[in-house]
C-alpha cells in the first residue's frame, strides 16, 4: 500500500480526523459521508487495526497515519482511562 500524494496547503482548511480500529466494514461509508461536505479534508488515525481498515482508507483517498508510534496510542489511552473519569479537551 503506497501513500497518497496531496497538493501543498495554500490556504487554511478544515481537517476531520476520525479514529478507526478494525472498522473495515464501516469506515468506507463514514468517509463517503465526509466526502459530501465541501471544504473538509479527511485524515484518519488508524489505531493499530489488524483487518483491512488501512486499505479501505487509502482506497477512499483519505490521508492515513501510518507512523507506528502514532497508530496505537489512542487505544492505549482509552483502555487506561476508562472508568477513571478523565476528560480530554483541546484549545486553539
């Protein structure tokens, strides 16, 4: 599976970043729905899927995080924090 080439960023844009773990059967329809929204790019964070999720993501033309150190930390974080009442927030 080869990476998809994207044109350089020339203006600010909106990037949707869904997280996927073994979502081969569903991620395609999710990406199709995002594709209907103008002005939104999609960068999927694959959280260590062992099925065909990364392949479907690339077929749909979405950006895929394929950096090993970035692929599984979300799953690890969620597994560690479930039941501990930790909230995650971001600010611009």
